[in-house]
C-alpha cells in the first residue's frame, strides 16, 4: 500500500509530518561519513591457524588461513606454535689473519693462523660434507678460502688446518669401497687450481689440524658429483669420472673424460641424477644428454643466465631432482618436470619471496632456504606433499618456520643423527659465513618430542580479510583457545587495519583454555581497532624456555560490527495528535521507546521508501496553537523532532 506523502510510519505506527509557516513538510534526508557506533550488522570471521602458508589475502573462495610465520610453525594439525630454536655456530675462530707483506711487525695471536701474501677471502658458507674419523663425525664447511671443521657430537669448532689458494667451489665426501679406513673429503677450487683432499687417517684430533694435500694428478674441480658407479667432476667445460677401486682414491685418482660441453657459454654450478641419468647444472640451467647428438644440451632454453641457477641441486624422494633457479624452483623426474616453489602461489603477497639458495630433504620434509634480495632476509620453508584440507591446487605445501634477518643461507644439509653421533635428527645450513643447526623431533610431530626446542619468540601472520570491501568494520572481540601459556609464556593477538601498524586486541594471554579478547581499553571501545575495511590478524608468541611453546589451537574467531562508509540521516518533525487508538502523550512515549533500540522499520512517505533506522534522538516541542481546533484544547500543539540513522542490515 502506498504511503501518503504527508505521513511517515515508524515501527508500524503512522505519524503526520509537520509543516512550517510556508507549508513545507519538515522532513530532510542528508548523508555523512560513518563513524564508530553507527548502526550496523554483527559479523564473524574464522581463521585456520595451522596448515599451509602463503594465503596472504582472502580470495573468491573466502578461505582465511595462514599468510606466513616468522619463527612460528603451523605444520602440526590443529595447532600453531613457535618454530624450532635456531642455533648458530661461529666459524671464524681459526680464520687466517693476513698481514700481507708488511715488514717489522710481530704477529702472535693465540689460536689464529698467520699467512703472508695475497689476502685470504672469507665468503658465505656454501656447502658441507661429512666424514667419520677418530671415532667422531665431522662436518667440513666451505666458506671462501678457509673451510671450517665442526665436531657433530657437540657442534664445537675444530681446526681444519686448510687454507686454500682460491675460493672453494665444491666439497664432497667419498669412500673407496674396496679399501678400509679411506674415507676422504675433497674441496674444489675452480677450473684451474688442483683440488685438495684429506684422508681419514690424516684428520687431526683437536687441537691438532688436519693434513691436506693436492690430488696427485693435479686435477682441478669446479663441481663435484656422485654417479652410481663413480665420482664426477666438472672443470671448465670438461666432465670427468673417477672410479674408486683398488688403489684409486680422490687423493690418488684416475680421471677419465666423459664429455666435453662444447658450444655452451655457461659455467658449471651443480650436478645431480634424474634416476640413472646425469644432469649437469650450469648458469644457463640444467643440461641433459641428447641421445641423438650424444652431447649435453640445455633442457629449458628459456632460463635466463645466472650464477644462482642449479646451485645445490639435490634429489628428494617422491619429487625427483630439485633444481633451484634464480626465478624459482623446479623438479626433474624421468626427463620432465615443472615449477613447484613459492612462485606457484599467486596469492602470496608476503615477504616470503625470492629465489632458493639451499635445500635438502629428509624422508618427510624438504627444507628450502629462500632469499629475498630486496630486503636481504632468508626464510626457511618446510615443504611436504599437499595434505587433505590444504586450500590450494599445487602438489606441495609450504610452511615457513624461521626467518634469518639480513642473513644469507647458501646451503642446507640434513645430517640425520650423523651415524648415531646425535640423539635427534639434525638440520644444518649456512648463516652468512657461519653455520646454523636445529634439532628435529624423533616423532612425526616434532613438538611432542621432549628433546625438541622452540624459538624464544615469533609471529604468525594470518590471511587479510577482504570480504565486503565497501563496508567499514569495527572489531569488537577475538576468540581463541590456548595451551602451554604461563606468566612468561604468552600469546598476544594484534590486527592490522588497511595495512597500518598492527594494534593489540585486549591483553596478552597467560592462561589456558577459551579466551575472549575484547577490543577495549578500560571499558572504553578501542577506536584504533575501528574503521578498517581489510583486517589482518597476527598472533605473537613469547616463551622463557625453549622446552615449551605457548600454542593456539583450532581457529581464531573475530567478531566485528559492519557499517557503511556513508550513512543516511533522517531529520523530521511529526505532529502528536490524539487518535482513536492513542493519545498524543502515548504517541510521544511510543517514539521515545524506539530510542537506540534494535532496527526500526521506517516507511518514508515523501520519498516512498521503506528502510530500517536507529532512532538517535526524540525531542518534545510544544508551540502555541492559533487554530482553536479540537486538538489544541489548552491552546498548545505538540510536536516531536526526530533524528534517525539508516541501519544497514546486510
């Protein structure tokens, strides 16, 4: 039914609109920017706190999960917590001090080798190899011209006794299967300098150094590799093999040419196996053996030249040969493959960007170092096959578990228990010119192992909520479930609105169980958590003991109120008349009963519209009446001045 234009209906009750002295209806509708407290709807959003990373912003499917973690770990179903404790090993203790050719000086610093001549280069640690000697397992780590030696039983630094004449380019551990006590470590120095080797009997016991020697054939080596039946090296453009049997070792080798890389303006950077087939890594990407020409040729001609291409190629069971490239990560399996790294995740707007600089795999995980050259940070990503519930279509799921601020990691090596030397499986890697390691769990869920150690603090960044982008959102509360919390083991929730600095919701949690964090301060709503369109939560963890991490279980729920960016404000005056149903006083009382109540239906006569409003103000106005009619028996007429704000109901 059409509403009379001189009448307005509030919550179903009709009121006649007043007119001014010129006969104009006293009714106006204006607009203003919305503000906290304006009427709106209540909404909820739920974030999954475990599972795969790199969901930076909400997509069309509405999924809200993890963006990435800084020293946090969401790999364990149903829980988010601090990531592994990263331990660093300083490798510079026995570095060579180089005084050059200065005469008349005295150099006698205890525990430091001295060397006259050209400057000795210390570079980022970029590879390692393991050997057992003297009843102990050691890791030899290349880092420029001064390799380091680490005792894996306690991760202490020993003296390697080796200073190279050129930067190390590759390192390998080998063993002659027909000769006892002849494990060897060999270090390449590029295309023109003979590689150095140390045999097991010549490895010194601390504090004595090792006895190294150039190989007897004077053979140079830029890259070492292992084929099923021989050790492989690449020097300049020549690929050679050494079959270690009998008296043939790496120290006393018999190298034979396998192939020559002709017509390729590329430098060797790695070696790997695709099944039984040799794959040579170069600055132009991987090479494969063309069966028609019997020559190695580029597998992917589109790859751009880079010295980062194919460094640290390594196999991972189930994936194939992992090939790091400057523009991403690929795998090669049975002659074919595809890209599989972070570059596949189109919704990744996090700083977890860049190119892989190291990687290695265990039976369950592939750990990758990803270097962001724009900010100089490295992220450690644990990959595994996509799990049920992972909200992406790609074959492998990423979990960011650590961040190295301003630091490069040029290799990663899974050493397991190092032949029983260590109680727990262990991962190692480069940390600029030093090294790092962390302890993995002996159980599938590492965090259930009593030996597992956590980082001291970290932050999980969740997906940015982008639904209803035209609607303003005022956060009211956060709900979550915690465990492992105590006075010095806390969980704190922050939210960033529209990309601004994140603001804490409530206070830090020190207890366990259900938590409701209210967005207020001293009982007053926190306006710093109002007025956003895009909301990005963060969960911050802190612990005072590496043995225990505070945790968030299940999901994080946000309650927020929605309101439009622009609201309509109604201002009108109505006559308060006695009717056959209500008196004028009852008509007024009915209006005041709607004040600040739930949404009130407003049928708008002048504009012929129906909407919902919140009645913000009702004022009684009494004026002298000169009409003398029945409605003004005492010479006065009553009016109500009403102000109401449109209430968005969706």
